[in-house]
C-alpha cells in the first residue's frame, strides 16, 4: 500500500467557524498616516483654541474700553475741579471788588496812609496772586465786550469811540471778565469827518494845481 503525497494545490485546513479572509494576513497601515482618533482629537483642540482666542479678544476689547472710559472720567473730574476752583475764586474776588474800589478812591484822594495803606497793599497783593487783574485806561478804544459806557459825549479830537474817563476799573481773572470797566466815552463830532475829508480834497486839488502850473487864459 502506497502513501499519497499531498499536492501543492491543496488548501490548508481552515478552523471551524473561520472564513478564508480571516486566514489571509491584513495589510499594514501606510507609513506616516495618522490614526482617525488623533485627527478628531486635533480638530477638537483647534476649535477650543479658536474659542479661547475669541474670548481673549473680547476681554481685551472690554479692558481697553474700560481704560478709555476711566481716562475720560479722570479728565472730566480734573476739568470740573479746576472749574469749581475758578468759580470759587471769582466769587470771592467779586465780593472784594467794592473794597478794592474804596482803596482806589482813597489812593486818588491821598488818604491811603499809615496802617490802612499797609493793609490795603497787602490785600491788593493777595488778590493779584489769586489771578485778579485790573484793566481800563483813558484813551483806549471802546470795546463793548470789556467796557460799560455810563456817560456819552462827542469830541472833535477823536476818530473813533474812545474811553475818555475810567469811572470804575474793570477786573478779570485770566480770560474771564468778572466786571467790565465802567467808562465815559466820546465819539467823533458829527460832521467832523466830512469837514476833514473836504479839507483833504482841497489840499489835494491845490497840490495838483501847483504841479500842473497856472492855467493859461
């Protein structure tokens, strides 16, 4: 009895319950390819990073807005503080103006002497340190924004409305006028300008006649 030798075309035994596909070796994953789980995880991290960046940008914008509002608030408080201080000083000095007027009248009449003179000069010095300035001089042009005309007249020697007497000096603090200068004003004499212009025309005509020589008869 001879032994049969199995041929090469015979398939190996397959365990019961297994398919032929299970018996074949599986292909190895391509080199460098990321697993599907890692890609999903990376996408989630990128989304979280975007959310964090958005939140950070919003918080930064909020902080910048609050900082700007605080700076505006500080400037507004400083402006209000300065304005309140200026108003308080102006109110105080306004109450002192009648006293300063009395001092001025006493000086004009030669009555500012002795201890009264020392006290008066000290008061004027303190008022000047607080920013009080006196204005108003005879001969300056009348300005309705800083002058108050109490008397009115005409004068032949003025060419515009002019302060000819200071009845009460004006006072200012910086650019703020706390009392206008009360003055007497004089305007050019009615018709004086026409007479002056007529005289100028006559002088001009005489000059032309002199230049051209006498007319021939």
